[in-house]
C-alpha cells in the first residue's frame, strides 16, 4: 500500500499527543488514509476533463494560495471544508490559457484571502474535487524535517538503527576505512594502490558513490539554510543519533558529510579528490550487500574549489560551537585556504573519466564560477580583501544554481553578509545581481498559465531542483527588498513540486495524497518495504527520457512538463539526489521563516 502523508490538520487529530520527533521515527508505519471520496468522484465524473492541480500538503495562513484548473466551461470555483459540501469561499477563475510546457489549457483559482486553519478541497463544476489540503501555521514543519532526515537515510558508513530509522533500519554499509588510491589519483606521497580511510558522507543519489562536486552544492545549501534561518532549526528534533547533543540536528547532519569531505583532501598538497567510487554502479542491493572495492579518483580543480567554498562557509557556521567541537572551525578554514592555493597552482585540471571507471562523472570544463564562489566565501570568512579582488565581481553574473553552475551561490552569500563586508565590496553590484535574476524569474512567473517561473527549457535532468533553486534565488531578492511578488513566486515553486504540476504528483516521497512511490533509489527498492523512504524529492519531468531503453514502463508523454515516469527504472526522471533535496530543505524553511505571521 502507498505511504500517504496526512495533511497537518488531519495529522494533528490522528497523533494528537505524539511529538513530531516520534512521528519521524514511525513515519514508515502509517496506514493509508481514506481517499475514496475524491478518487470515486474522479472515476465517476462523466464530465471530468482533467484534474485540479494543487499543493497537496497545503499553505501557511498568510501565503499566496493558487490552484490550476482544467480549462472547462465553468467560470468560478468554491472552496469547501474537506469531505463536505460546506462552502467557505468562492471566486472567479482566470481566463484559460495554454501552457506550452504541458500543452494544457488551464485556468487559475486564487483563494489567497482564505487564512483560517483547516482542511479544504476545491470544487469546480465538471471536474473532480481537488486533493484535500490544509491551511496551518506549521504546514511545512514535518516536510522540512523529513527532507533533512532523508540525508540521514542516505548516510554511508553507519548502521541505521530502528530507534532512529523505524522500519527502514539497515546494517552498516560502506565503512570506507580501506579505500584504494586509483592510478588517476596517484602521487609520489600516495602511489596507486595506497590504502586510505575516507569514512562517513552521504550517498550521492540512488547509487552508493560519493562525489565532492555534488556534495559541495548540497552541503552549502544546508549550511546556508541554517545561516539564514537558524530559528527554524535550533530546536528541531530529527531523531538522529546525534539528537540531543549541543548542536542543532541540521548541523549534526551536515557535519556527517563535512567530516567525509575533509578526508578527501590530500594532506600533502591541498588538492581534493573528485570522487570516492566503485568502478561500476552497484546492482539493486542494500548498502551492506554492495562490497566492491572503492577508490579515490583524480584530483580536480572543480572539486578542490567546491571544497574550498564549502569549508570556508562551514568554518563560520561552526565557529560558535568551539566548546563542543574544539579546533574544527580553524581546521576547516585552513583546509579551505590550502585548497584555494592548490587550485590556483592547478587552475585547469578537468575531470577525465578513467577507462576502467563507469560511475557518475560530474565533469565540469568551465571553472570561472567555482573560482568566484570559493573566492567569495573565503572573503566573507576571512575578510581578506585579496579574495574579493580574486572574485572579479564585475565579471561574475548571477544564475540559478546547479552543481555545474555555482555563480549564484557567491551572490547568495555576499547578499546575506552584505552588512558585514569590508568597504571594498560593491553593495550596489551585489543588490543588482540578486534583483536582476529575480526580476527575470518574475517576468516568467507573471505570464505563466501555471503561475510558475519554470519554462519549457528549464525541464532538464533534475528539473525539480531547478524549480527549488529558482525559488531560493527569488527568496534572496525578497530578503533584500521585501517585494511581496518575490515571496509569492517562490511559494508557487514549492506548490509546483508538491502537486501543482502537470503530472498531478507530489514529488516528495510520503507527502501528499498522490506522491512519488517508486523512486530510483536502491535502498527504497531493495529493502522489501512497499513504500519508499519518506522525504526524498524525485528528479522530475524532463523530455530527454535517457532511460527509455532501460524501462519496460512507458513514459506517459513527450511533453516537457509531463515527461515523468514513477518507476524505479526511470533514473532520468525519478532518481533522488542530495543536491535536489537540499533546496527543498532551504525553501521549506525559508517560507516558514519569511511568510508574514
């Protein structure tokens, strides 16, 4: 049976006296809720020409609230108390328009003025009633916690015990205490075949390998979430082994990966290995059943600069915890500066996949963005103006972040710390970079029939992370100037990944009445448990369909926004990845923190 996450108000009635932390342990043991009324309505409506697409989790009381409605003849909608005919609001539908990304003719229902907490459904004549959703002040609390705890479920080198993992407990896999130096990474101090220890870290995605480049943006995004909104995380209990120590659980989780990243730096010269990997991808087995030899593969400039940037950020985030972690902040900053020095001596070492290695590459031939990001973070953390000069800020544009394009991360950090920078920093330039990108996204949002800034060309591999990273950049503009449209456009993008999309799917496992059930994630597939581990976001629709020849299941559409296959075989649309989960953590926290109360 599918795992279904109850909307917060319904959940409150079910687990009235149970804490969120207890729920996070037991989240794999919930039973299905009764969705028979809405399912029956959809099946029996002879006039149904589509589905109402809506954020299946719900909304904060003061947030913008939109639904996408098929372009039927009806000109109005009503908002009902869930499971009843009791009307609480009615409104006019917008004029129909076609979204080219999905080919749908749709209208919009705006019920932003409804702020009373409760459970609701939307009704439009000729269409099945919408999924049940909630309005509640804590509507994203469990989502945020689960999206962080997904990283715990993807930990390498640790047994997941039942008291923390519930029924998703598993034996220790990949201790990585005896890892071989691959010939591509050999040096005089560490010749090929040298055994080194590189434990901990997160599995990168649905596979069991660990990659510095992707860990870089992922770990940064978690650290930025804490740096920007500490109040959301300081008292959060994720029910992980470190819960209850003197650090917020989010930082405990980030530290698990940071400690691995530190082992990936060659202590002899400061360069950083690109990845820790098998030579081939593992089959569909649990971590402890995957026992192939593991290797550190090639030092690269991209990995070294990503490492430098993240360690510079971590050094300032962990600085207040000197008592608990003596010397760690200084160690991280020294590692960052050592990596920066190596990268400047070796400015163009591009990853080349060895002939005997067939796992993910994260190859990146354009390194100006990594240099800019590392320089920006080192400048902020050290206040050394030479790093700002090295940043070459007038030459650095802003963009929606991805693992291969980290320009935007430099501007996010500079904007956040703008009041603490030295006089050399160009405050007007920083604001301009943030606002110009946000305005471009707003322009797309304003004209979108789906009211999202996602356009057809944004449906790339991992398109859901594109949506969430767009939201993150819009939120930087809102934090900078307080224009409400930036907040509302960001909300729309969270709505998109939680169900207001052309597939009518909440792409976060375990959240929503129709959520991803079969992600390309080895533990979720190999553990024998029908439902997936909750809290992971699937990659999302993209028309490339690179896995089509490997899937017996058939994609429902070739259109960009509909090209999604909820099947384990679909690594091109349904894999999970740490760099996709990280902006979900950021955005779900930011909206809680920034939406007016």
